[in-house]
């Protein structure tokens, strides 16, 4: 399953007809359901396994509910805010890995992120971040 184990690694990936082959280090399997999202500043594409992301969201919700909020409305608002952040305007679409272990990147994403013939992928625990190129990744990494 995609992200079943910790995703660690970096690599350049070819973009072919709006598709990318996911790297071996993502532990990808055909028919895994993935969620495509923009980074907060639309500087990258984030690929995560839907089930893993839902588990993480549920853990956050449980922590908020068990914390000492004074009013229930605050808890519910915070949970809605987190769901909106994860699945709201940043969310692009759900996709499945095909038999060749590829995913289709929507044309609007390719245009928005200025992807060309190759992109740079970086594994982060349970997700894969895709940047225009390694230089973009390094610049963003050094700016933070």
C-alpha cells in the first residue's frame, strides 16, 4: 500500500502524457486510492494515501475532543477548520494507481505548478511531495 511504510527518498521522475510512475520507495500498489493536493502556497503537489490521511485527521479530531476546550463550539469549529485545510481548496482530486504503477496528474496542476518533462519527488513520512524541479525544492527548503 502507498505509504504503508515510511516514505523516504528523493528522485527525478519523468512526466509522460500527464502521467508519472511513482518511485519504488512509496510502496505503491495498483488500485491504491490517493489524494492529490496543492501545498499551502501552491508550490508543490502533495500525494497521500486517502486512508492514511483520514486516520491522521481522526487522530487530530480525537486529540481536540479530549483536550480542555471551554466550549463545544470551539472544538467543532477547529475540527471543521482542519477538514477544510486538508480537503478544502488545496484538494485537487482523488486518483488510483494504475497497473503500471502510474498516476495521472491533471493538466491544470501541470500548468499551475509549471511541470515540464521531469519533476522532483521527495518522500515525507506518509506522503510524496512533487516539485517542478530539484532547484525549486532546494530553494523552498532553504527559505524555511
